[in-house]
C-alpha cells in the first residue's frame, strides 16, 4: 500500500516493442548500458513533485524487472501487471493507487530522455487546469489524407506532437477510461480519452529530446544524445 500522497506517476512498460528489432521487450533494451525503463525511472525520481512511481510491466517481465536492482529507490513502488492495450495498463496502474492520490502522471518508459524540469512544468499546469500534456511543435507540414488523397493541410503552427508525461486529476482519467470502455473506443494516448469528456487538456511545450524510442535509429540517436550531454554515467541502477 502506498503512503498518503498527492502526485504519483505510472511508468508504462508492458509493450513488446517489435519495431525496435530487439529480442528483449522494449523497456529492458539497454541504452548506454542501462535499460530504457531505468533511465525513465531515474528522470522521474528526481522530480520533487512526484511522490511515488508505479511501474506497469508485462505479465512475463517480473523477473526482468526485479533483476534491475531498484530496491533502494525510495519513490519506487512494487510493479503492477499491465494489459494488452495501453488503456488496460493505465487502468491497472490507477487501481494500484490509494484513494488519496489526487494527480497522476502517465509516462512511457520508452521516453527515457524526458527533462525533470519539463515534468515539473506539466504537473503544475495540470494542477491549474485539471489536465495537461507535454508536446513539441512539428517541423514538417502536416497533411491529413484519406484513401491516398490529401483532404486537409492544417496550419503548422497549430500542430503539435504529443509527448509524455500526461498529467490528470485521477478522477478525470478514471472517468475517461470508463467512458472509452463503455463505448468500445481505443485511443492512441491518454489525453485523447480525457478530451472525449469535453475537458480541455492544457499544452506545455516539451523538449525535442523527449522522443519515444520506437525504431533502431531512435536508439542510436538517444545514445548520441547521452554522449553529447554527458549523461552516460548517471543512474540509480
């Protein structure tokens, strides 16, 4: 059972990550000698507003997680098992939180270069507005297409690439998950589910380095970023 707290984080690490082309599940693929999930937990652990971190892992990954040796991290709580879809994993993570948790930050383990200062900013925005996410401006012109034809070119200045953490009042996210389940809707991120309640999600500009490790070239770019920023030797595991 978690102690009384205000803000907790879920680290989603139940995906397999086939596109990365590794034998290991994505969260356990090494980056500069440490698993991606270790990098993510380290970043979140340094955020003062976060009082607990709950990993949401795959059903067959408990031994892998235990082998990381994270028992000394005081904010880390026991992992919970996620589900087949992102929404299942978020629901499992929420179920592990006690009733006094008011705010939850949902973060992808594969966004392992997130800046702690950005996490603090998005938590503050969520507390002010009820829901907030990190996002980065897109560099390319965006086209909406249907059946191989462009149907719209939205103004680039209005287009953002969603990142995590995404932070919500716990009751809002629970309501959003329940509505999606009742209607058979599967979203691509958690903010989309909250948007479907008619709730405005506040945007906080994130850093360009907060990309999601998805493809082999993403892993190589993250290795280069760590070398350039002198972070290869940092860690808690």
